[in-house]
C-alpha cells in the first residue's frame, strides 16, 4: 500500500493516524517531494474509475493561483494528467493506492474497507 501525503495537511494526519492505529502496513510518500509521475497517475486514474477532476486539490493555493478551475473544461485528459504530475500540491490528498483500491481524500468509512 502506498500513501501520498503532505506532512502539514491535517486530513493526511488523520488518515495516517487511522492507518497506524489499525496496524496497516504502508509506504509513506511526501506528495510535495515525490509526486506520482505522469505514467503512475495515468494508471492510478484509470484503475480508480473516478473522474479525473476528483484528483485535483481544489482547495489548494496553487489550484487557485493557476486558475485551474477555469482551464479544466478545455483541457484534454493528457493535459490534465500532465498538469497534475507537474506539482504534487495540485493532487488531492491523501492519495492511497492498495491493490485494486484507489482512495482520494480521507473518509474513515472507506478506509475501514481496506484489506490489511
């Protein structure tokens, strides 16, 4: 299991605390220093079955500064993945990858369904 987090993010801290308290084994990656590559993101997005918009950190400073919201409608899937892979702070976190399960953000009910 891989978990991409940002150390200062309170939602990430909640997710990590849940995983640790429930004895999950996971590899922790700092999304600001080690963001997923284009290829990894492409695989993650395809495997998840989620709309790519769910992967954008819409409450983030960088998202607002770059005016991403207004640009997304006119971007191709490839352009969106390129943008996401350009800076980990654009990716909604935590991003958890486990076998065939991809979780974006933290909802305790979803995390409870994970296989250890």
